[in-house]
C-alpha cells in the first residue's frame, strides 16, 4: 500500500529534469525591418520546435502579432504574460508649431512627397534618404516635437499630424501605442508576475521589463535601448542613445535585489564585450559590467561566445561591419547546464511578385539555455 501511494504521489507531482529558457528578439517592426508579416509564421514555427520551456520575446509590437503567437503556441505554452500599453505625452500643447510642420521648408512637405501614403515599409530608410536634412534642424528647434513626430512610424496618416498641433492635448511620445514589445510564454505555471516600467528613461520606444516567478526562479525579460544613431538622431532628455541605455540598465538593476533566489535576466540588453577570437566587437560594455557587478554570470560568453547581431544578417538596415553579442541570458545563483545561439538559419519565401526570396528570421539570433 505504501509503495502504491508513493507511485500515485509521483504521478500527480510535476517532475522536471531541467528548465530551458529562450530569449529572442523577433524584430516585428514592419516600418524598420523587412518582411515582418512573412517572417512571423517562420518565427512561430521555430519557437514551436525550439524545445524551450520559457520564451522571452522582444519586439512583438502589434497586438495582433502577440495574439497570433499566444494562440498558435497556446497548446504547448499554456501560460503567458505581457504588460499593458502605457503612452506618454508631450508637455507642450501643441507639441509642434504649424510652421515647423507645414511651412515651405517644413518636414511635412518632404514626408508627403517621399514617404507618406506610399506604403513605405521602412520609414527610417526613407527619412535617411530623403528627409534627413530636416531632422537635426527639427531636433535642435524642438526636441519634443521631433520625438512625437518621429515616433509615428506606426501611424503614418494625416491624423497623426493633426495630433501634433492639437492645442488642447500633448502628442503621443512613444511608437506602437506605448507597448514595450515584451512577451513571456511558458509551459510551466507562472506563480507571480509584475512589470518594471522604464518609460521615464525611454525615447521613441517605451522600455521596461517583465518579472515572473516560475519553478522558484525569478526570471526577468527585457529590452534595453540600443544605439539608434543609424536610425534617428537622439532627441531624448539625456545626451545620447547609449547614455539612455546605461540609465535604463541602472534603473533595472536597482530593482533586482540581492537574494538567495535563483535569478535569470534575459533579453536584448544592448551590450557586448570584445572577443577577438570569435570576431565579436565591443558595444556599450559598461552595461554588461553593471549587470555582472550585481553577481550575474554570462555562461555563453564564458564558454562559447558568438555574435547574435551579425554583420552578415540581411535584415540589418545600417551599414555595419562589426559583429556583436547583444542578446544575453545572465544568471545568478543558477547552475547552467548548456547555452547556445539558435535561429541562425535563413528561410525562403515567394514575394508578392512571385520572386523567390531569402531572409534571416530576425535581425537577431536567439539564445537557448538549459539550467538545473
């Protein structure tokens, strides 16, 4: 009878050999990264067959893309967590003077001629190619106006310009309606969850972190601002995009207290140490050091470093020649069994014109880690 009861207990009690965590920046920003709609299905299929227990996803900007992933993967990933959108508005009312936008030398004329109403999938490239001369002038003249205008990459229509000259309400400052683009999917129950909002230190995109407790592990999923000079000049309250990323990292690490709880910090964290043997260049290494000074380790960099943001990637719009390891899974008080870079493959698809094309799954590769 005793043996029978033990067998029953083992049958009804979950028994896990290990925990596999995947971080992946899916880059579903159709204005800035090509083939977003096509890549979504390939990304979904890759996630389905990844073998991961927990997915930490970044840049899932649109609600319909988030819902698609939740429902398509829902049979395997029964639990999910994401934050609600939280928009910020300019303090100026109106955000922009009509002369700035609609004058003879206004940026609206340039945008209407080259970018608006023409199904542009790459607003950043359009700005750089046709209207870049106006952007620094606008930033120097009115930073808040510039931020509100340029964040409208997901809302290119005449109404978005009317919001900029509304004398009764400030204009929205964040793109994608103030979503942070983060999504956690899990095969195992989420015991508790919360949001860390970094919006006060964010420009253009609202940044933050998701915190969940799963199997007595604290897991943080985040994305920190990277150097967006290739895309847009800096227009925020600090001095530069990299200064902003350091401020976000510092604020995030202040919320992660020292404890005996096994802790995982995953995501696109926009820092990279140099590793000559692996052809990895340095990128904002102070952020990586800030995290490691809190007792976190980087198993992949210590064992088998490899670029996750690679110059050979066809989706990277800027003309880079360096390779960076910008995606990370940092651990503290955790025993790591293995870690590896995943989703490096390219996929083929037929374009709307019937042409056979090839593309990477995303601008970034993923990282899969197994812990005990």
